[in-house]
């Protein structure tokens, strides 16, 4: 069996009265994009910062290529934090040169500028970048040492949809270089698009783990029906259907679409606003925790 | 409008009051200043003349002249240094009361020396005159090292203190921590960067101002550079001890003020502490800036050599080491 590039064993992080990470274990194979999903406060960032070596765990350990993570791991890791300010009065090229100078090995600054499509911005002051441009620069900085493992902590939070899509394309091109990526996010679309494997966290624990498609297959029947909550008469709640309340909607999961539709019509449920779609990771989180991911 | 203003006013007050460190220093700083200045400037009436007495401790001698009012008598254990001061008008008269007959040195071109000599001879006609000649040190010449030193102190303490604080607050330090960069490497780079800037600026100021006021150093410029180098290192390292850990701007500002103001008053930037109580002088000797200025004045005004200023250089080197070790030990990459 191949040794995983990264392995997390029984990780615990305790702050005064709060257990931010509570016995988390998982392994990441080389070349995989591994997603840590969960709502704010689930313990994703704490877990990833312990993996990066920025935070010390209360208990448990992180192993890199079968051995304990030491200071040398910093040469092999590229990191994009949720929030990072850069040194003032430097251009993109100068900022990249600064970080390149901190590593023994890595890519040429020109190469990383090209990879992250920063050619036209390279002489611009980093304080004058848009949110999307700033994230591209921070990704470039994370890549400047040509890392074996790339940590991306909620990299697209706060970006507009267009900038988010551009960023996803960039990450996909990096994935194609067989880099191992650890990604935290609360955007399910992002996880579905980029991740080969995910671990869903809630209150410091992993509540589900696997390939997104496998997880959906394990937890859901074929399809999911969505109805506005007010259109479901009380009588319909007595039907033998699997109902989940999701905000102002009711979700019904079934593997017998015809039978379910017949039951709803017999109960005189208006179907004008009915939506039928395959379940996604958002539904999975709802199914597992009974609450919405971004609640 | 009032409601909005009150909401912001209230929130800001809460922020300030709950930041305990800042609150304490806001109260402590002016209190310390008032108490300190009352000791330095308060007490006995201001003297008109300064007379050195060739003795280790003034309490061990008695002479009728020592009872004169408006004369500041100071112990002058080093005869040559004291005579040099008389020659430069920094001391109006030097008395050796234990000799038989007693002797005194006075600058024949000093008006204050002329008057204080008359006072001495009124109380002791047997005293033997030892004439000394020499031009007065202009106040601007005496002040020049003080101003350079003060500028160096602010540049080192605030330049390093606030920059590291800003890096920590914005998360830039945390990002650097994720790289192979060690705390020692980071701090050394900060020290060296500030050292180059401070020395560069000090050299420019020295050359520019000495041309304007027609000043020529009596001693070696290389020695002066050495004093500047070690002084700047010690002050930068002191700044790092403050910036190493804290994240609150007002607290760091308060701490830096607590360090700079006593140095402003007691390190001899504006006036000499000669004649002030021994314990005030002992406190002044704690500050690196006092050693920078004492050594710089000795070289610039008296032409002192390496051996005369070696104790000051040694003190600056030792404090640099202590501050750097403490700074590196207490350094935090991120906001706690």
C-alpha cells in the first residue's frame, strides 16, 4: 500500500472552553485535491493550520510522507491563508521575489507570474489590486516554492462569481500538474468541481468522508424533489415520504420518482413550483446535520 | 445624528477602557513624567556657578567656600578631566581644598570664572591660582551630538516597533511564519535594515549640520562611527523587545513613549546632568542613549580615544545582546 503524502491522526485542538478540533483523522494521497468542508466554526481552518505547522495541536499528530512534520515541511508546502496582507509599496513581481528568496528551491518568478496570469499586473502596487487579482497573487506566492502540497484556506470567499470561476480554472490547471491540494471551503459547488475527496466537518469532528460522488450515492437515492414550504398541506406531511426542511423549502428524496409524484398529486399538493434535481453536497450536509451549510 | 455619534463615541470608549494595557500606560506615562521632572528640575534653588571639587565624595570635605549659596558644587574625582572642563568653560572653577595651601584652577578668559574666583578668595585668601586657558564649547557644539542621538533614538525605537507591530496586525508576519524563515532571520533582517537607514541618515545629518555650524570633531571619525553603530544596534534591539509580542497599537505606543521620554530628559540630550543627585545619574546610566552621548561628546569635544570610551561601547554591546535575546525569546508571529 502506498504511503499517503499527508496523514492526520487523532488531531485535537483545545482552546480554554472550546474544542475546535475533536479527534480528527484522515489521510491524503499524493496528487489528490482533498476538501475540508463545513460551516464557519466547524474547525476547518484550525485543522489546516495545524497541518501547515502554524498551530500546535493539543493532541494528535500530522505525518508527511510517513514521517513527523518538521520545519523542513515548510519548504514543501505552499499556503494561501484566508486573510493575508502583504508588505506595502511592493509590486507583484517584488512581492513574489521576496517570497521566492525565502525558499531554497522553487519556480522562477516569471514562471509563476505566467502560471497565475499576472503578466499584465506584475508591476502594479499590491495595494491596488482587486479581490480576485489579490487572490491570484496570493496563490502565486503559495506556488513560488513549487510545493508538493498546496493548502488553500477558503480561497474564494468574498470573490464575485466571475473572479471565483477564474480562480477555479487556475486551481484546475495546478491540479493538472499533479500537485496535492488541501482545500477548505463552504462553497459546495467549489468542492464538487475541484475535490477528488472530501471530509465534511461539523463542531470539530468529521461526520462524513469519501469521494463526493460516492458520498452522495451512499446517502441519497437517485433524485431530490424541492417544493416551497407553504405549498405543502399538513396532510402531505403524513405521507410516507422522506422530508427535510431546508429554510423556506421542503426537500423530498426518493428513488421512486413516479410513485412519489403520484402520492403528491393524490394529496393535492400543487406541483407548479416543483423542482427535480440530483442531490448535491449541500443536501448531504443538510441530511447529516439537519442544518444548512452556510447557516 | 447625535444618536449615531453617541453610538460611535460609546463603542470607542469601551474599546479604549477594555484595552487594559493601553489604559494603564496612558495614566502611567504622564505620571512618570511629572514625578521624574520634579526630581530632575525641582528641589534646591538653581545655581549660578558650577564648581568642581577634587574629591570622590563631597561629604568627606569641609571648606568655607563650600557653604556659598548659588554655587553648584560637584565632586570631580578625575583631575585632568575636570581641568579640561574648566578650559572649555563647562565648569567655572576647580578646587583642590585638601592641598596645603588649597589650589584652584580657573579659566582666565571666563567671565563666570572671574566672579566665582572672587567668591572663593573672600572665603579663603590662601588659595593658590592655577590659570587655565581655552575657548568655551559653544552650546550648539555640545547640543549637536544630543540632537543626532535623539534622532537616532526615535528612528530606531519607533521605526522598528511600529513596523513589526503593523506586520503582526495585518497577518503579514503569520504569512512569513508559514515559510522557512526563522524568527532570528526575520529579526536580524529588520535590525540590519533599520541600522543601515539610521546610520545613513545620521551620517548625512552629521556632514550637513557640521558644515552649517562649522563644527570639527576633535577625535576620530571612525570611533564616532563605531559609537553610532553600537548605539543604533542597542536602540533597535530595545525597540524589538517592545514590538516582539504585543498587538495593540496604543499599548506599543505607550511603551515606546515610556522608553523615549526618560531618555529625552535624562540621557543628556539638552542639558548635562552633572550636579543632579547621584541616583538620577545612576538611572541615566541605565539608558543606552546616555552612553551613546557620553562617548560621542568625549570623542567630538575632547578628542577621547578608544580606551576612554571603551566602557560605554561595552555597555552598548552588552545591552544589544540582552535586548536581542529577550526580543527573540518573546517574539510572536501572530496576534494571540
